[in-house]
C-alpha cells in the first residue's frame, strides 16, 4: 500500500512547481496536479531527479467537481491517503475594470475560488488522519487594484473561505491556512510583461513598490507554504500569512525631511 501523499494543484508551473520541489526535498511524496498535463509531467521529472520519493503527476481541473472525484477514486484505488494539500492553481485577468468581461470574471471565480472550495472539500474527505491545507491568496485580497478587481475579489474570497474551513477542520485534526504573496516572478507575469518594453522593466517597477526592494521568487512563497505545512505551525489555523516584503505593512511616510 502506498503511503500518504501531499497534493499540490497548479504544480506544473511557478509557485506550485517550487512548492513541489521544496516539499519533496523534506521527504514527502508529492502528487503534482494540474490542468497542464505536460507541465505536470515535467515537474514530476524534476522531482524524480531530485529525490527518491513515490511521486506522481495527475491531470486535474480544479474548477470541475468531477475531476476532483476522479482524482479521489484514483488515490483510493492506489491505497493512498493525503497528509496535505496546497491549493495553488490560479489565473489572473487584468485590465480596465469597466471592460472586464463576464467570461473573464467567471473564469477567475471558477479557478481561484470554486477551485479552492472544491479542494478544501476534497481534503476534508481524504485526510482521515488529519493534515494541512494551504490556500494561495494574494495581497490583492487586502488591498484593491483597479486593474485587477476580479482577481482581488476571488482572493478575498479565498481568505474568508480559509477562515471558515479552518473552523470545520479544527475538530477533525486538519489545519487550514493561506499565504498572500506580493508579486512573484513566475509564468503568471508573462502576459503582464507584454505591457512593458522588457520583463526586467516590469520587475523593477514592481520592486519599487515592495519595501524589501525586490519581487518574490516562487521559492520565497514555497518556503512560507512549507512552514505552514510543518509541525512548527501546529498552533496556526485560519490565518493568511502575508509574504509581501512589507508591502501591506505601511504607507510611505512624510513626517520628516529625509
Ligand atoms: N505570480 C504572482 O505574482 C502571484 C501573486 C500573488 C498570488 N499568486 C497566486 O499564486 C498561485 C500560483 O500562481 P503562479 O504565480 O505560480 O502562476 P503560474 O501561472 O505559474 O501557475 C499557475 C498554475 O495553475 C494551473 N492552472 C490554471 N488553471 C487550472 C485549473 N483549472 N486546474 C488546475 N490547474 C490550473 C496552470 O496550468 C499553472 O500551472 C495562483 O493562485 C496565483 O493567483 C501569484
């Protein structure tokens, strides 16, 4: 019988892939799940080069209940249980708010919010021994951006869902947390970079908005997820951890001539 696995959605790319690598590095068996099968297989190859764990790649559309059900059936038939779930799959659509299409709004709700809801429900049924769920929000959950309004709304929903499901999970031995990253230099920003003369120019502009002076790497976020998944965070549930280089900590101050 196979041992418990840690499932990472959105594992084909960016933060999800970095999270798979970091968690595999501490000896976990990883299920890399994504709607992008080729990307998930590529992450699996990276994991197998890196560590000897019993890793697997699974096709999963987080927005489709049937997809979660078939994943649960596959895990059951392999005798696998889950000890952790990272709901990392997400999409962003940006642009002028008044022009945001209903199709783009619905797509973000389906993947970012419904996908996280279905993942949390799934976790509650396949973690009989308890475990940890980490959801991925964004600083957009706490501070609005006129050109990412729909995205902000879905991520605010993720933080509220995290608190509520934490209440459900607590008596069942399941902690539910979230991380809220600032800008992360992942594939998600590829489309945004098209609006600038170069990716470097985009990243430099973003870095100016982060007190620590740089955007996050996928590994920065993966390390925070690793902490929340660990026993060191055993008393933490319902919390959204801001991983933002201080961006939400304050405003530019003008009380003295510097
Ligand atoms: N990159 C950033 O600046 C940033 C900032 C804050 C929060 N986030 C969040 O971090 C998470 C990871 O983003 P990333 O930066 O690694 O982006 P990414 O685009 O590199 O990765 C997202 C992954 O989600 C997968 N995905 C999309 N729709 C899916 C679906 N229906 N089912 C399964 N998988 C699906 C994609 O195939 C991709 O592999 C997302 O939830 C995102 O909203 C990103």
